[in-house]
């Protein structure tokens, strides 16, 4: 894989990871991913923006084989899929300075044991000239770690955005060619790692308004030649109200909870409420995260295991708590055999959610007519709440 020209003196480097299917031992990657680095060559200095995940370091080093010197290694983010190869690049270019935010310096020393004298810390808005190429460093804390920044190349009006505006896609196209595909991948990416930081992202979007951005080059996925496409999507995901949608992640061992969930779903549909069901035994959690981004109500369905919720239901509840979706309402439905504290346990797992908890429906064994009527009442209550919210 060779370097690819973006503009005169601006090249893409990195690796396309076609085979990778799991990120952080947690996040599914149905479309693979890429680790994008960028080489900027001025008349006086040369800068490498980010590196690659360590398993792909050989690819990056081969791309740098005929590059005689690098003066700066800009590290936008300390996570190893971006920074993990910095040590190997420094071995080749020992005089290079690692350009970071002050907090990024501390994190890279901790994570990669880079020597302290190798760093050059930059303030928010500080500039660095390469000779004919001016880099402006913009601090973007909590997009999505506390130390993150982005780089704006003044002369070419390119924003090198690291994880901001990224997407997990393996593709041979350097630029976005299929916006529908990228929108889904970028939404999945946003839901999985950016959603908990919506207020901070909103502030950083506002911060970028002062820059004339003609291209966005992220560290995962393809380059945006139409920046408004992804910026407008981020504005919607950050600020738009939830939709007239109920998400029901559920798990059922012997059919009782599944019967309840499907009865509730039918009752909601009859009342004009959209529903998405996720059987947690087979669910792609990335897809669940995407839908949680839009939902006004979340209903967790669980059977009882050893007097508590099924572990998969507990996992989905913890996930929702971590992602902090815009949901306004939450309820629990499920069944038990002889007893337990399923509702209390699940309710205690959502301290981050600013939701109104609607009365749960829990039945003993297989649901009877009274249980089905209670589910219909829950559907009516949800429908009324959504109508009051005037959701689209």
C-alpha cells in the first residue's frame, strides 16, 4: 500500500484493515476500518499527523522508507490505534518532536513510555509553520477523550480531525463516494464512542465555525470533500430531539418474555409508535447503539436468572447508561419463576439516564390475560407520552 496524494505536499499514509471485525474487544466492525495518517511537507519542515495501530506499523514504516526526515509527529489522540506506532517512528526519526496537548503528553508518557524530552506541547489555537504550510492546533476535549485536538491546515483549508467525524470503513476509495454507506457507518461510530459526550461535541462544533473548512480528513474512514455532509449529521445527532421510537432490547429463555415483548410491540404499532426489537442473544450492539441514539423510550425485556436479570439484559442496560441516549422514558418488562429483584437491579443500573421510569410489567411464568392487558396499558402510556412530546 503506497502513499496517496491529496494536495501538493499533503499525502495520505496508513493502512486499510479489511479483516478486523472487533474494536477494543467490544465494538463490532462489520465493514473493517482504516488507520489514517497524513504526511505534510513544507519548504522547511515535515510533519506526520498521527500513526497507525501497532499491528499495521510495518505498513506505515514502508511508506516512510524514502522520507529522509520528519521534524514533527502530531499526536491528536493518545489512544493506541492512532498513537501506538509513535515509538517506532521515533526510532527512525529520533530528532522528531511529538506535538501534543499538555494532557496528551502525560497520557502518552503513561501509555507508551515516550521520553519526556521528545514532546512539544501546544496550546489551543497555537500555530506551527512548516514553510508555506501553517498548522493551527485546535483543542477539542472529550471528542472523545480529554486530551484530543485537531489540526487545521490554513493554506489548503483541510481539517485533520482524528476521531472527530470518523467512520469505521475499509475501502479502496480515498474519498467518500457513497454517502449513504458512510452515513450509516459514521452514525454507528458516533453512537458507540461519541454519544456520551454530546454537550462537549456541541461546543466543539461551535468552535470549528470560525474556520473555512473545505475538506475533512479523519483518522478512520474516508476523506470528506463535502464537509457539510458530516458536520450537518453531527449537528442532528447532537441536538435533534428523539424520534417517535421505542427500542426494546430483550432476552428470553423459554418464550415468556419474548411473548410479552412482541405483544407490547404490536400494541405500540397499533398506536402509531415505531418499534425496534433487539434479541440480545444475537444482537449487534453497534446497531443497538445506533437506534438508541434516536429512541424516545427504551423498554428492557428480561427473564429472571438466579433472582436477577439475565446477564445480557444487564449488559444492555449498562450500555444504555454508558451511552447516555436522549431517551425520555424507560420501562422494564419480563417474567420470573419463583421470585427475584430484577426490576430493582436494572433500575439501579441507569444513574446517568435522565428518564421518567414508567410502571414495569412483570409476570410469573407465561403471561396471562391480565399481564397482556398491562402491556397494552403500558403501550397506551408510552403513546400518550410521545404525543405530549410532539415527536416526529
